[in-house]
């Protein structure tokens, strides 16, 4: 059974674009390193955010330039 808090947070984070999503993931990771287990389920949130971050990078396609 998924945690309702992590699901709600990850659904909100799906709407973020790359720079903000990367900053949120990095900030949460640093916070978790400095103060372990300050936020419940932070590891699951970080895994979800990292997945969203990688998916966001994968879905951006570069335009093909003729030449």
C-alpha cells in the first residue's frame, strides 16, 4: 500500500520542469545527508524524484538541425 504523503508529493513534482526538479532533489538529498531521517519516508521520496528527474531528461529531445 503506497504512502499517501509520498504519492501526493510525487504527483505535485511531476509538474515541475528540469531546473526546479533538480534543485528540489538535490536539496532534499543534502538535507537527508546532514540530518538523517528528519523527514519520514525521505528515501522513497528521493527515489521517486530521481526517477522523475531522469524521465524528464529522457523526454526532452534536441531539435535536429539540417546541414
